[in-house]
């Protein structure tokens, strides 16, 4: 079936195992702002950002670290992502493994096939794409080194989820598929928050500090509130109406799966952005890291 090679190593994240490990260890050694992982007992799922590691890698790293504190040995990580429209078709990766600077991660073929069957039974045609047809996606690839580092023995399922009712279905289907396959599962949804500025064609609050304040305190805060409340319907609505989650389908599916696995609360570990006050007219993106615990 073949191994999906890295496409973004050396640009979006380090290309060597040494530098990946050094980045992760630096994050773990730094004093933390925001919530502590101790406030996330027995986590089963999370939300991670997917900008270059220099911008949001710290948040993604903290989420994956928090997910290691669950009470179960994790057999498989289900990773939801990909930039999609509501009418986009859902699809899943079919290959042997994905490569990372820290070594390859095996695709869980059994769980992938069971997910496709479960999805079909619930009315969703989940397209199966081989590695040559599967797109290069920062929403997914930037998470692979973290998965390999924190869950070195786990396999993965990699799925693209549109911001539609299919997100609800796939969130339920992955948990049912894991139960049917006898897998202990953790689910991760990959999304950034508001993309603001002329580059993105979204400037409802002007520019500079005022724009950042509106994004952080109102627009992204509304998305984080929906995620914290684990309101999957509001997650989709927020992403579509306020443009504050670029992969609302992935986030929704993670919330649905987390609730089905018994999660009762979402904890936002921290919020960050690429806003630079020295460049008040610049574009910027918001990021959050979220953990769902039982």
C-alpha cells in the first residue's frame, strides 16, 4: 500500500528527529499559561491548531501531552481535519503508514475499514483515497510528529470531515467502529480559529489592535465557548456564520465522538494568535488548544 511521505517537513515543522524532539521538550519545560493539564482528568479527545509550529506548535504539543494522561492505553488516534466546504465529500486515507521525522506511524487498516462500513450504515459515503490521491494537508501532517512522540505504539485513522451533518455522523461512527474493532480510541480534531485580514478577505473590525481585540475577545471567544460547552451544532454554526473555525467539521466530529465516549467537559488549555502589534495592518490567525475529559 505504501507509506505517505512528508511534504511540509523543513518548512512548517522541523525535518529532523533531533529538532522535533528539541521543540517538544522545550514546550514541556516552559512555564505554562492558561489551564494546566491537571484540570483535564481522563481526557479522550482534543482540538489542535495546525499553523506552522513556530506559530501554534506549542498549543498542539500541549494538547497531545494532555491526552497522554488518560486512564487507558491508546490503541489508535483518529485524526479529523482538512479544509472543506459543507458540500465537500468526506474521505479517509488508505495506505500502510504515514512518515514523520521520528519514524512512521502505521495506519489502522481494520479500524479504517470498519469506519467506512459504519459510516455507510449511517448514510455517509466515506471515500477511500490511496496515498497518491490523498491531498497534502497541513491540518493533518503537522500533527503526525506529535502523535509519534507521545503515542509511539499507537496507530492512526486519518479522515477529512466536511462542516455538515456528516460531521455528526462520522463522530458517532468512529466510536462505534472502535468498539466493534476492539480498539481503545482517542480522537483529535484539527482546526485554526479566525483568519483575519485582507489576505483572507475578512476584516469586519478594521485593522491593528482593535481588530485583534475583536477577534480574540468576541469572534474566537464565541467558538471556544461552543467547544467548551461541547455543543456540536453550535460548532458548525459558528464556523459557517462567524468564520472562526476553518475546519469546523473536524472540530464537530471530535466533539461528537468525545461525548459518545463519555466526555462531559471541554477545557481550553490556552489561546494564541499570529498577530504582531508591530505590524498593525498584517493578517493574522487565532489558535486554541482544547481537551475533552470524562
